[in-house]
C-alpha cells in the first residue's frame, strides 16, 4: 500500500502578473521506504509539490492522502499535529539558531511535546550520535563545519521520529565530499525505514535514490532523453 497518494493535485497562485498554474492535476503514489528524487528545471513546480506533500501548502484542488489520512481535510490544529507526527523538513532556508548549541537546536521540535526535559535531551543526544556528532553536541553552529551544521539540521528533522523526510536541494550548497556524506547518512536512515523525498538538480545524486520523478511545467513527465 502507498504511504503517500497525490490525487489530481492542482495548485494555482494568483499574483500581480496573473495566474500561475504551478501544479496541473498531479497524480503520484509513494511507497513506505522509498528514497525519491524529485527533479525538474527551475520554476517547474518542485518546491510547490514538496510543500504540498509536506502539509505546508494546501492545493487548489485535489487530495493528499498520507497513511489513509486526508491531510488537507484536517482542521488547522490537527494539521499542525499531523506535521509534527509524520514529517521532518531539511530546508535550506530553515537554518540553525546561532545562539543555541547543536543539542538545543535538535531539541527544538520536542519543546512542544509533554516529555520531561531530561528525556528531550536524551532523545536529542541519541540522534546527534546517529549523525556522528555525539561529541560536538555542546558546540554552537558557528563552531561546526558546513557539513556538520547540515547534519545537525538532519538530526533536528528526525528527532521526532517522523515517517517522512522532505529535503529541498539538501546538497545544493555543499562540496562533493560533504554532499556524499549527507547522501550516505540519508541512505542509512532510509535503510532504517525512513521515507525520503528530495528535490535535487544534481544528476549525480540519482545514484543514491530508489526512484526519480521528473516534473516539467507543473506536469509529471518521463525522464528526459540524454543528449
Ligand atoms: P521550482 O521549485 O521547480 O523552481 P516552484 O514550485 O518554486 O518551482 O514554482 C513553480 C511556479 O510557481 C513558478 O512559476 C513560480 O514562479 C510560481 N510560484 C511559486 N511560489 C509562488 C508564490 N508563493 N506565489 C506566486 N507564484 C509562485
Ligand atoms: P509549529 O506548530 O511548531 O509552529 P508547524 O506545525 O508550523 O510548527 O510546522 C511543523 C514543521 O514544519 C516544523 O518542524 C517546521 O520546521 C516545519 N515548517 C513549518 N513551516 C515551514 C516552512 N514554511 N518551510 C519549511 N518548513 C516549515
């Protein structure tokens, strides 16, 4: 059974220069445990689709079903609960808070839970160890390398044990060695059962994923021909 079902999803933005149809009747099913790459040219609708899939951006029409839940039929409060329970984001614009340690940054998503502080710390420490930063938990972001900061962001995204991780161009600003380390980490997490959906421009990243989906002008398209 599919974990995620996108049914006839359309997204229209209205702006100063008219109406943009960012997504046009998209249908897509994603199974639990997939590591999916979402590819396509700039402006093709990748970020819009990712935000719709993550419960952040209601479609103009159509449905998103995750684990049998009609996500956008949920009341706003339940939708927020749903996001906290099911999804984690590794978005470039979602950077670490500079005056908090790595551990405190990772604890942020736990703050709204009713778990005791001690348990929150232990959970955050466990995921920092998982991403190889157990010994650097008390450092501030500017005392960590770019790749390490990235791993802190991943630790923060997975600390709630979400079923799905959404990553928007996670290797975009990384050198190739750091990018490879990040993809290796994703692969380990994916083998542990996490479903990962990653927007990427980089064809080299395709070696790591279980499937690639292409989008063009808001329509899912077949893989482009090599030229
Ligand atoms: P990609 O991630 O592939 O670059 P986007 O999903 O960001 O594509 O954008 C798809 C189309 O929707 C583009 O034409 C873009 O200009 C438009 N768009 C995206 N977000 C908005 C918004 N908030 N308001 C108006 N238009 C938008
Ligand atoms: P909160 O209830 O703590 O304000 P939300 O329910 O708004 O959080 O968001 C749930 C998750 O989605 C959070 O982990 C947050 O990091 C992420 N998130 C919310 N809005 C955005 C956004 N515009 N871009 C990227 N991630 C977001």
